[in-house]
C-alpha cells in the first residue's frame, strides 16, 4: 500500500474501497470481501444509506478498528451546525465507532459553514481525525479554506483520465489539501474501458485498462476509492502497486484530459436546482 500524509500529519492510504451505489443490503458483504482482500480505507456517506452495512462489516471482520481509515460525509439535508452535529453522532452510531478518520462535507450547498463548524468541533473532540470537503470547486474551496480555523485536509472531487482536475489540483497543492478522486473510472463513460491509449499502455505491463488508469492517478498524487460489488474486480483494483508508468506514458494519459465533468457542473443553475430537490 502507498500512503499520503495529510496536512495534520494523519496517514491516509492512497487506495481505498468506495461504497457509492452499493445497496444497503449488499454493503456488509462487499466491505467484508474488500477487507479480506486487503483494503483498509473504506469510503461511505450519509447519502449512500449504507453506513450501517459498513459498520457491521468492520465490527465483524476481526481487523482492529485502528487499522482502518474510515470516511463518511455530511449530506445537504443535514447542513447547518445543529443538524450536522446530530447527523455526525448518528453516523458514528451506524458505523459502530467512536470516531471516523475523515469527515467531509458532501456538497457545497446549504449552510455548509455551519456544517464545517460542527465538523471542526468533532475534530477537536476526537470524533474525526481529519476533516475536509467534497465537490468544492476552486472558488468555494479557496473561500472555505481562507475562513476555516481547521484547514480542509482533503477535497474529494470527480477525477479520472478524462477530467484530471489540473487547475483545481494546483490550488489544492498551493493550500496543502489532498485531492481524492470519486468516479476514477467515470462510470464507464467515454467508452472508458476500451480506450486505446490505456489498453496499449496496460498491455505492456499485463495490466487491465482499470489498473492502468488507477496507476496513473496514484502516480499523479490522487487518492482513489474504486467501487465494485464483484470480488474479482476488487482484487484487480487492489493489484496496482507492482508496476510504474514511465514519464512518457504518464504524458500520453495526461493528454486524454478533456478538462470538464462527465457528470454535472455546480455552475449550471438546473444542476443546483436538482441538488436542492434532494435537500
């Protein structure tokens, strides 16, 4: 496993297992499979409705809690100091733990400043080892970084070979925040798994397109949390530490960047309206 050291000296695995879109009744099995393969970083969220399954798996797996890096996120509907505070306590209950290793604001909507104050309080009380944000574009990221007492340790954003977040990453590096990818495979968009550049480079190492893409992100300093409900795919995604892309190969993959989201933009009013329906 490779690791990064966050801005508060907390050690975070570069590769984890994400449970976005894992059904609540499947989460326990999937996390148990992931743990048995070797994953120790697990990423969930209030909005995924599977924190309880994650908590059950961690309680049953036999691995000490201290060996895990557990992440969850506060949803829009729980924005604001009081509601966020209550929701954090509820997440800890569902996860069957006294603390999470990383606590994030899921989306930059609602009273996220109040949410962040509740997260800072959780951090000071030891209920979160690190705090940060998710889906904060450079403008809002810089804003909250400037005014927060405890600087965001992580910003989890859409990051994959077709959206490499080059400009956003510049500001995260400038202000010492770790970039983390959601959607490292772009959910297969742009015919992702048939991309000729990724296929050609991967064949040279006897690796799949998915493994090549993950290796690229890891070498770019991006934390990744690929999701799969299939054990064989979990194993494949974990097997990315025995090869190294050359500088030339990295440049070829960098050239795939389209510089824009394949999912949504917070700058589009209709997208913001859609998020508000979920608040």
